[in-house]
C-alpha cells in the first residue's frame, strides 16, 4: 500500500482517538473553558486536516497505480530504509539498557556497534576510539556540566 | 535608554574575556555545523542547551547567536565549493555559487558571500536595535486576546510559507498542537493523555522533539547513502579577492538581500530559507547580464545577505513579544527560561544587560566570522572529509546524552528516538517538520491566552474582533490564508472565461 496513504491514515486514526478522549474530559463553558475544551477544538481540526490529507493521498495513489503496475517504470536510486532498522533497534536497546547497565557500558557498546553500522570495519581502532570518546564525554558531562548520568544496577552493587 | 546608549552599554557587557571567548567558540561551532550537512543550527543549539545551565544568561545567548550566525556563514562554503548545501538556507547559493566555482571564480563567490553576510548581518542587527524596543513598547498594549491572535496567525503564516501542500502543513500544526496538550493541565491540574504514566505529567518538552525531528532524522537519512564521497576544490588565499566589476554587481543585491532577509525574519516560518529564495527570485528578475544559471554573482550576493539578515529579524518577535516564530528561536527562549528570564515586552527594560549585551555580541560575532571565515575556508571545507562512520556515531552520542541531560529523564530519550523515527518517515514522505515543532511551542501559549481572554470577556468570542489590535492581526492572518486561494481561483476562471468569450 502507498506509504503516504498509510501515514495520513495513521494520523487520521490517531486524531479520532485523540478527539474521542478529549470529548470525555470536562469541557467547561466558553467563559470558563475546562481541560477538554482546547483539546476538543484541536481534535476537530486534526481530524479534518488529516481527513483531507488522507483523501488527497488516496487520489494520488490511484493516479500512480497504473504507473506502478509497469515494472520498467521503477524508481532507480530510491533510498532503501533497511539500513536504518539496525540503527533504530540499537538506539532502542541503548535506551532500555541504560538504567540497568549505566552510562559507560551502555554508551560504549552503542558507539562500537553504531560505527559498524555506518561501515567502520576495524574492531581494534573502533574500541580505541570508543574508549577515548566515552572518557571525554563522561568527563565533559559529569564534571564540567554536572549532569548526573545513570550509574546502573551493577555500579550500585559494587 | 536610547538605542545608541543601549548599544554602548551592550558593548560594555559583551566585551569581557568570557563573553568574547564564548562568542568566538559559538561562531566556530556554528560554522562547522553549517559546513556539515545534517545537524543544522537548530539541532546543535538544542544539543548545546545543557552547556548554558551554569552560564550567565547573557553568555548563553551570546553562544547561541554565534552558532546561528556561524551556521549561515558555514552553509555557503560547501554550497559554493562542493555543490552541497550544508544548511537549508544555503540551498539557493548552490545554484550560482557552484557554477562560479566551475568557472574558476570560487574565491570571488566565497568572498562576496562572506562580505554580504557581514553587511546584511550588521544591518539586521542595527534594525533589531531600533525595532525591538519600539515593538516592545507597542506590545505593552497586548492582552491575552492579542497573544492568542499572534500565535494563531503565526501558525497560519508558517503553514503558508513552509512550502508544499497547505493541507499537509495544517495537519502537522494540528499534530503539534495536540502533542502540546499532553501533561498536567495548568488550571485544574487535570492529567491529559498521560495514560497513567507519571513521567508524562510534565508534558512533552519541545527539545527532544526538535532534536529528534531535525537531528536524529538527519543521521538516519545519511544511512540512505553512507558511501557519499566529496572532492574538495582548493582555493588559494590570493584568489579570494573579487574584481571591481564583481564588487559593483554585488553591492545592490547585498542591500536588497539585507532588506528582504530582515523582513522575512520577522515572519513565522523557516525565514532564512524563505529570505534566500525570495532574494534569488528578485535578483533573477532584475538581472540584465543573462548569466543566471551559469554563475551570476548577484545570485550569491543577494541570497547570502538575505539568509543572514533573517537571523537578526527572527530575534525581534522573541525579544519584543516573547513569542518565538521559529524552532531555533524557541531554543533561544529556552535559554532565557532556564535562567528565569521571561521574554516579552518588559525584557528590554528589566534586563537591559541581556538585551543590549546580546545585540552588541552579534556585531562582534559577525566581525569575527568575516575575519576568520575567509582565510580558514579550506579548513572548514575539509571538515566534510571526516568519515561518516566516525562523525555520525559521535553526533548520536551527543544527541542521546544531551537530551538526557535536559531533565535527567529517560522519557526524553525515548521521545527523541520516537520523534527521530517520525522525522525520518516525514523526510521520506516529503513533510516539513517545522510546523509541528512550532505548534508544539505555540500551542500551550494559544490555550493559555484563549482561556484568559474568555475569562476576561465573560465568554464573548467577539472580543477577538472587537479589540483593534487583535482584529488587525487576525485580518492579516485571514488575508495570508485566503488571498492565494482567491488568486488561484481567479487564474483558473480566467482561461475558461476567455474560451467562453471566444465562442
């Protein structure tokens, strides 16, 4: 299915849910708007705007369908999203592991694997760069900026 | 305090060793960021926001002003030398700048770009010095109705000027406004859209959203083409000087660009980008040389002056009204709020050190950029040779750690990742994230102003049109929204009318 149709459809669905939840909040009156007044107005606007965009996307998808059916009219050079999936997964893994492992182990692993994803091949050089960068970052954020970075469960037990 | 006295006071504040050093660092960092495609001044400013926590607010503002101006200078370097805009506002410079490089006039293009940026930056700062206090005095008459009107019209103008489909921009504005309602509602303390999660009670901070949509999404996009290599053309120092004819041809485009850029900066939206596009169109129309498309120096001088002048113009609504009209100004506002300084009409009178100190530092920063950018152009351009497999993970580290340091909250990390994925998807589908971010910032202002207006007016909606200032602002918004539609309908009706008259 056309990606724009999916995207606008998802926004429309989210908008409908948003509006439904807003209407269940106390609306108050025009003179004393309640917590649900403004979200309800925004929700109506969101649903309308998303519906228009969804309709436009459907019309556009219908026009493109005959062209897409002809295999020789493919899009050469269109970027593929596959390379981004490992990086997204890595970032999520970092966020999950950070409170448990602490800053230094989590970010070190992240950097090492991220460099591989971006095409760096040497493990030795990668580890050296990781050590330097993590050390500088730790000193910069913790001692210079006084940011209390997560220490992790291991550090608390040790 | 007159503007002249204010400027003198500002120089006394800005010319300290710390402020000069910070201004210099900001200018260099901004230039580097401008050279590197990807992060952009907004992502960088959001990333460096934690640095300002321990700083004096004047010093923090000086840092960010340096970054913003520096990015405009840096973006033109890669546009001219490499056919690769380092920053969105420098996209237009590629058209004529790179053609000049192919003709062997890269040095002239770089010099005219730097001098034009300096002249325009200085002119816009001068205009800011006079306009902001005047507008701040006028804004003392603003009530909640006027602030609601300004925020609403600001978003409508943003939707119009962002480019692309109006419906898409309006949808993104609605999404941003909806996201701005998440959290504890301020009057009744009602938890909205928190789904029982205490972390969501504080709401969605716009900084993780900005870093994700503008910073992280760019990093993800580089994976689409990680093997891109660039060949850097060397420009010897002796070739940096344009000819007398080239200077003469550049002069009026620089002046026009300065005016266009400052006016564009006053408007909501991606003002440096709009300014450079409008300036290019104007110079193209006025061109008599026939060189446009083949390396016309007017096509470099005008747009580069315009995008720098827009930076100064963008500060006016923030410093005078306390309303940011661009995501970058929203980050600057965050610097003020972190230091318990409320931007608005009283800022200039209650914090003259801050206002005039920042203005004076902009003059100094602009001068530093002119002096350092030309001799170091080769150094800055060669930064782009840094392999992506070192650069991008480093940028990601700064994003992930920087966003955590804002509120020491894992929620912000997750939000940034989520917005990064959303921003990447939007990039692939040709959606501009700026309306979403601006609506996230202006939405709460709109809600608060609307509620206060209604409480004061006893629920009478006509208050927005009976108050003269509010009515004027809304009329401008209506004009901007409806006029292009009417013009398009007239154009479409025109050929049909001609056909029916002919038959």
